[in-house]
C-alpha cells in the first residue's frame, strides 16, 4: 500500500520553448522504469513529450501493456516519472490534487458509502457545507442518470451504474482535467455505447480537458479531438492524429460518416503494421 | 420460510443431537449419572444458579476479564496492524516480534503473569489480550495492506490530505478483515479467560468449575461449562450483528 507516490524528484530538464498559452498539461520527456518481480528493469514509457490544450478531448490509444495508463497516473500525480516531468498550467505536478480527477476502469467506489456518500466525498473534503454539498451532488446524480439511487450501495448497482457514480464523484469536486483510465473497458458493448454518448453530452456542456486512455479505436475516434497512438512496450508516441469531425457528435450520424470510417480504418491499419522502432515525434 | 430462519433451524439440529447423545449416554447407563449428570438436571441447576448472587458475581468477573482483555487486544491489534501496513519501517520492526510470539502458547506465560500481576484481574486480562491480539493484528495487517490502491488514489485526488487517508480510506476499507479477526479473537478470549480461571483464580466461571470438580459435584461442574458456551454464543451473535451493520455496503464476505 502506497499512500504517497515516491517523491524522487525528476531531473531538471532544459526549459522548452514556451508552449501555447492554452496548454493545460505538458508532458516533457517522460520515461518510466519499473522493476519486475525478477528484479529486472522494465522500461514502460520512453521519452514521451505531449502537450494537451485547455478544453481538448485527447485519447491515448495503444495495445495493452504499452504504458498508457502509467502516463495517465503520472499526470494524476499518483506515480512520479523516472525521468522527465509533467506540468499542469505550467506548474510541476508533484502529487494528486483536485484539479485532476481520475475515473478508473475498476470504478474504485468506496464500498462503505452510498451513492450519495461517494459523490459527496470530494466536496466535503473541499470544505463545502454538508447541506450545500448534498444539494449539488443530488443534482449531479440526476445528471448522470441515477436519480432514485442516491441511497444505494455500490454493490447494489450494475457496472454501468457504478461507472456513472464514479464519474459523478469526480465531477463533484470540479476538476479542471478529467483523467479517464479505460473507464468503459469493463462494461458490455451496449452499456459502453450509452456511457460514451452520455459522457460526450456531459462534456459538451463545460468542455473540461479530458485525457482518455483506451485500447478501442472506435471509442478514441468517436470521442476525441486528438488521438495519441502509442507503440507496444516500451511505450513511445507513434503518431498524433487530429480527429477533424464536427461536434456535437451523434453516434448514428457519425457511424455513417465516411470521414469517421476512414479514421477508424487508417488507425487500425497503423496498428497492424506492427511496432515502429523509435519515436515518431 | 426465510433463508435466515432455515439456517437457524439447520444449526439447531446438530446442537439437539449433541444434547440427545449426552442424554443417551446417561439413560443407557454408559456413564453413571453421578459423574455425568443428565442435561435436564444441569439446565435446571443453571436456571437456579443464575438467580444466586455468588454465581452472578462469578459470571460478572469472567465477563469483565473477557471484555477488558478482548477490547485491549482490539485496540492494540488494529493499531499495530494498521501501522505496520502503512509504514515499512514499523513493519520491519513488528514482523520479527510477531513471528516469534504468535506461535507461542500464551498460556505458558500465565505462571509468570501470576507472579508479576497477582491473582486478581490483571494477570487474566493480560493473558486474554496476549492470546486474542495476534489474530486481530494479523487480519488487520492483511486487510490494510491489500486495500485497493485506486481507492487511496481516488481519495487523494479528491483532496484528502495523505495523513488522513489512514482513517478515511484504509481503516474503513480494511473493516471486513478487521472484524473477521475480531470474531476469531472473541472466541479465543472466551476460551482463554475460562482456562486462566481454571488454573488459578478465586472467582469466575473457571474457578466455579474447578471447585465443583474437586468436590465431585458433577452437576455444578457442568453449569459453568454451559454458561460460557451460552455467553460465547450470545457475544458472537452480537458481534455478528454489529459486523453485518458496519459492513452493510460491502459485498458478501
């Protein structure tokens, strides 16, 4: 159990040319080394540099084991990179904070709290008064489509409902960036589609910056402004593809749109080409 | 019939069989009634004894030692278990001590405890604590060290200060294991308090049993035995109910 991420300070990196004024997250030459159980060094991420603009929906797409979740954990401040650094609004990320809200594939709801209790956790930690937090959270629970389930415990909900609660719990403390780690990966296809639609609807309202990890090409293209493709282990950035599709996006229209289809097919082809050596950046 | 009621009835059947076997041993002359009194006689004497002040005082003494020893074990076990799970430093310090002391038959310490703490409550409470401590400590440690990392991350991201994570996440998340340890600890406490009182005591249920045995009062010998079983049953039921209430959000464990 690690309560705190290790505080090994990242080596000072040469300051890059000032990024765009709208840069929300900057990942700067990040590498991550793990020790395997056999005490061998394993390079999970190799020299990743990436800038995520304010309000962008960016997906990180890659095969399992390419370190894409690790990259998300580094931005979350849960893991310190072995090399390089990550910044949020120009300030170095040294630990988790309510400006970056994670949503995990495993939901990670507090089993001892009800739906309302889970959603209220963040605001209460931020010092919002109980009555005020409750009113806000009830509205939020309604927004994610769970009105009437406020007093249920997570174990009484389906997977899709749990993930809605997890999303509401994170939205409740108003993070500027949503960090979504394969959030719909554990759900069945139908639930997954509905949650994708609902996520887009919610996102259209306030256009938070979203960093979304997935291994589904369709999901990445459907949701994102930008898809960051990663290579197999060690994870490098292979290609960054701008998804130039109109918003708001509607699934029924998009699936018929030849541009959408081309993006999906092109990206899938790139995967089939096998790993590319060296950084594509 | 509800599942619970069915379970309860099913549980009563073997109990009834044990009592029937006991009765049969006496009725068919396998054991002389003077040495193994029939269950009816024992239960009648129990009902009678429960109204006498001296017996009540013995029950009270046993219960006091049991509760005191058990509660100290809970406080110590949970504190040390959580601390060891949270800090590698404390873990390295505690681990060898636990490994050496856990398999030790604690009752072997009792003569020393008697010399150090006397014949009163202190020596017995200490022995109960020593025996109940380890299951509670070990299950707390296990529970706290297997808390899902992402629960902790979720709390930290929501703005929980790292030092509060212990109370806001680790402790509640480890509650199922902790309460399982407590249940084992409680049963052990019942056994050990009785044992200690049997070895050397001036009061308590164990003392009542030994006194009766030494004077060949077979009926009086069985009364404290039944009493401690019933007490154990009631306490275990109470702890089980508390556990169900505290863990109402957790998946069935």
